[in-house]
């Protein structure tokens, strides 16, 4: 069984890696993939061996939480979490401003008690505003792991404890030796403040990356107009009742009027509009991409989320809840956004060792300053180590891939392109050969002809091209992709439609094995091959191709095999998908480049490496926390550019 489960408490890529590692270690879980950007875990598990409650208990012990209860709204939980985060951030800014006022001497009436007041303000800030960092760090320590919270907790505690020691014993220990001493409560407070501020901004920005899922979920109505079995007085019609959509059962009769959303998948039993007495018109653009409303008569299927634009209809519920086509689309997009591209696996492995490596660098920095400067350099050694711990938090590195994937896959869904997993999106950019089936994929058979006499009709009267087919083939060639058409039709028909679509390479009278053979031959020539098909006879080739693409109106078998599904008939979705793939992967590498450059440049600056060259410049802990927050935010904002690309 596959399920996408919301995860609470993750702050960085190390967190998502820890949750994923824990889930994969549990008996009964076949596969688990955790996304930091979407805050979800995609889990394939055996419910006979392990339950959701078992998973929740194990993950809670590791310092995180899974939302599995049906009565808990994920949106409500996230909203409550964000409200608490914002409240703590505002409180932290208040503590930070007050601490700065006293430590800098801007409030001069406190005399010799300024350090003690700063200590109390900082302690309040750590216990209330920074509580989450210390609780998380402690749980990580108990499980012999570490994450960003560990670095924040370690750095702020070092600064706080050293400052507390100096407050009470500074003059006795350092002053007596002629060493100038200071307290650094402001650094401890500002680290917490900047990290919380960065998380607030990240959450707002990441909320925008999930807009496509919210739009899809917004297509699901909350209530339905149920036609009861009780007749209205004086009429032959039945009474109607507004009921929650969760109470609808298969076989229930539902009435939907113009402008209302169809609540479940079903079959029309009665329809009427001002244009015709036996049909209504339904806008299916959000599902199929078709701009023209479809005529629906008794016996026709209708889908949840679509909207009657004219008239009204009555329908019998056929698929409800998670079994509707819309629910399937939402589930596919969620699973795709929660999946990981191959490059993310590399980042995850790096993130696991990143925190221990940073801690080692910080300790080495401390030792070097102490060895070079002696006891007099102890404050500088501590501050340098703290700055290294803070500035190297791996948030930007962890967000680089998933945020770009979330936006890219969400944008694809808005274009009626459903992508099953991140690897398909990453592999599509490498495709340089595309094999496309003819009938049902490149062309549309005329539904009004009598197929017993179709040989007597002209080609134009029989299999028209799909919308923008020729333009799509031209666009694919411009992207460097060579197109091959495969058809079981005779030579004359295959040649005609290949010419009409502007395809130079075509094969006629092919069998399913021939399509598979062509894909294999192209791969042996070193090409990356995409296969586009719609029928059972295409599944062999779809399964073999580097990227498999199905048409949404095709067979369920083809769509199950395919990694990408085009919901509409407009074939411009093919080059659109290729371009989006290249832009998304390009954005991932941009994000990773800047995330790594940030750490490569800033860690030495925080350690004070420029002092070797006689340059008196160093990033302080306070500025380190600000830069760390900005780096994470910049990655998310950069990914959001895909929405307008």
C-alpha cells in the first residue's frame, strides 16, 4: 500500500534523511522517500506487518511526528505551527532589541547590572523562543544523529555559557591576568532570532511552491446535493438535501447545477439546458485541458471537479473519495513532488556527514585560534567556532532540489502534464529521440464513421491530426529531438500522416514487438528514448523506453506503465514537458551551485581565515545567522521563478 503522510518537525535536509532512514529501517516498509520541501513522506508498506500508528510511534521517538489521524487537518496543523513560529519570532526580536540596548550601553541606568539583565533576557529567549532547537538536538543526540538544530543549539549554548561565566567570573579570571573580557549574549540571542526569521520567510515562500496542489484540492467540493428517496408533496420529483461529500455512497443520486462543481465521478442519468432538453454542457478544462465545454447526455461519464457551464444534470455516483479521477491526479502530483531525483540522493548522502564535518571544522578553528593566540585569544576562538557552526547549517543545500521539483511538477500539472516521479522529470531533459504511436496518439479517428466501410473513405475522412500536432513535432526537432512515428496501418496511410505531421521517420504495419525493437535499437545507438503511446500494444515499448509517456484518454494499462501522462489532446504538451524538464533541472543545479559556493566561501570567513593574510575581517556569529537564513530563502525564491518561466 502506498500513502503520502505529512511530517512535522523537519528543519533541514539532515532531518528528512533521518526520517527516511528511520522509516526504511522498519519491518514491513518496502520503500520510503521523504521530502523536506513538501514536508511529506511517501511510504510503500505492508499493512499486515506495520500500521501507521507503529510508524508514528517510531518517528516520534526520533524527534519528529507523522500526521495520520483523519480528524486532524494538515492545513490546520501547519497553520497552527506557523502561528506559533511567528509568535516566537516576534518575541525573539523583542528580546534581541532589549539585549542589544543593554549590552551596547544604549540604556545606561542599569550600571553594573547590564550583564545580569542581558543574561536573564537571553535565558528567556533561549527557553521560550529557542526551545524547539534544544529539544530537537537532545532527541537527535539520544539517537546518535545530528541536524541543523544541533548546530544552532550547540552554538547558542556555547556563546551563552561563556558569557554567563564571564558575567560572574570574568574579572576574577581574565581581568586579574590583564586580559580584556566581554559577554556575547547579543550573539546568542541574534542567532536564534535570525534563524527563526529565516524559517518564517522560508515557510511563506515554500507555501507558494505548493500552490498547484492547493488548486487541485480546491477543485474538490465540500458538499453535494443528494436526491433523496422521499418525494416532494404535490410533485413526482424527489426531495434534495445538502450533505457532506464524505457521506456520499456509490449508487447515490446527485444533482449538480450550472456553476457548481461535480462532487464525485459518476454517470449522467438526466440532463437539460436552455440549448437542448436532453443534454448539459460541462467544463472539463481543469482535467482534460479542452477549452470547449463537453456535451453530456444520459449515459455519459462525468468527473469530480468539473463544472456544468450550462444547464443542470443528475448523476449516479460511480467512484467516490480516493477513487475519483481527481483524487488520483492529486495523489500522483503529491507522490511526484515527494519523490526524489537522482541528484537529491547524492545531496542526502552529503548532508548526513555534513553536520559532523562542520562540528569538526568548528573544533579545529577553536584549537587553531587558541594555539596561535594563547589564553588571550580564548574569546576569539570561541566566537570563531560559534560562527562556523551557525553559518554552515545545511538548509540551502537541502532545499535546493525539492523546492525546484515541487514548483516544476506543480507547473506541469497546471498544464495537464502529470509526472509520476522526479526521476522522469530529470531524465526527460536528456531525451534526443522520441517514438510516437499514430492512431489515438498522433491522430484522432472520426467517431462518426462506420468502421465496416472505412476503407472506402479518404484518409482525411477517417484517423484527423490532434491539435497542434505539426507544431509540436517542429518544436521537438528545435529542441534537438528526432521523432519516429510507428503505425500498424498500411504504408499509404502511415506515409500520409507522417507527412501531415512533419515527421521524416516513420514505420508502417508494425506489431507491438516492432515498437519495442525500435526503442531498443535507438538505445543501442546511444540515444535517450522517450516513447509516447495510448494502448495496450504500446506497453512493451513504454516499459523499455528511458522515459514513457501515455495519453490520458488511452488505456489504463498504458497509463500505469507510463512515467508521464498527458491529460489533454493538445500535443504541444510534449515540447512543453521537455522544456519544463530542462528548466527545472537547470534550476536544481543553480540552487546546488550557490548552496555549495555559500558554504565554501563563508565557512573560511567565519573561521577568520583572512587573518592569515593580514586582513582584519571576519563574519561574526550574529551576521553568520543572518547570512544562513538569507541563503535558504534565496534558494526557495530562486525556485519560485519557475512559476513564471
